[in-house]
C-alpha cells in the first residue's frame, strides 16, 4: 500500500495543495503512457535517440556507485534508479505520483533489480540525517515549488562529503522558449507549475551548500531538435554534431551560460 500521508502539505496552504495536486495528476497521467516493459539501459532520464552530452557528463560525476546509498528524486520512467541499481548502488527513489511509483516497482521486478520506491514530496522528505552518499535528480527539480527548500532537505540527509547532482533545463534558451510557447502546448506535455532554472536558483543552491559547480550544454544545438518536431528526426544527430563545436566556444563566455538549455549542477556537503 502507498502511504499517502507523505503527500500532506505543510500547514493549510491552498496554493501548496493546488501545486501538489497539479503535479500529481499530470504525472499520474504521464505514467499511463509509458512502456513499463522497456529494458533498463545506462540512460538516467529520458530514452533519447541522440548523444546526450549533459547526461554523459552527469554519469561521469557519479563515478563508481557500487554499495553507495543514493536517493533519486523524481522516479519518472525509472531509468535512473534502475540503471544505478544495475551498477550495484543501494537506491531509494521517490515521486509525487502513485501511478509512477507502481509502474517503477513493476519495471524493477520485470528486470530482477532491487530498489526502494516511495510516494513522497521532495520538499518534505522523511529520511534520517546523513542517510545518503548521493542525491540525484535528472530533469526533476524544475517541477518543485521551492528549490531552496529542497536543497535544505538534501543537505540535511547527505552524509558529510556527499554530493547533490542535478540535470535540469534552464529558462532562457531562445530556441527552447519559442518551442515552449508555440509548440506542443497541450496539457499532456507540461504543467503550468513547472519552471526551468534561472541564475537565482543556482545561487540558492550555493547559499545552502556553500559551493556549486555547473556545466552547461546545448545552446545552438537545442535548435536542432526542431528537425524531430518537423518529422525529420534523422537530421537531429548530424546537425547537432555540426553545431556542437560552436556551443563549446560560446560556453567559454560566462555571460552566455544562462542561455544554454541544459545545466548539470554539483554541490557537496562539506
């Protein structure tokens, strides 16, 4: 049985109730569209059909995960927790959506993998202090109502020397913002409550942890995904590889970094 008390908001805040209800309903519906028989791969988030450099970099930061206690925030299709479990980690994964959690448990069983799945609010986590070596969230934190509050929770239950690892979309990429406004605008694609990261969010993480390292990915290359939307998916890989060297040069100029679509964030509990 799923323990729904984990979803109770703090206090009588109607706005909080609405936020949680919106995200829960959206991801419950999302769960019904997923293929839970899909085999577990090394992919940590979406099953992309192109070279996801941001995710590759995230995996490199994880290093050897054998016997490490890892908390995965936002179970989703459960590519992350099951991939890590397959590599020998002791994984706990939480999500606001009961439907996603049930699907994840089925996928774990079908692949003979062991991970703990719980329905829980990421801003009110129920773990003991210093419980985990790593907290990871792959394209999840932008769904949370308060990133600073989440970071305080993550800092509390990380062991000394433990790391918070995030892979998130950023707000100000002009090509993605155009897509958000004019393409795939139906409720099946995104919620009104999600909010890609802005520089203030990164500063909030640094305020909590006292340190933060970031690496950005996909500025001009984000425009290449238009080929997939236009039904010319084969051009995505070719155009991305052609444009990627320009992105590498642009990233060298700090003022342009908030314009990149994806950011990998690492913060360490000292």
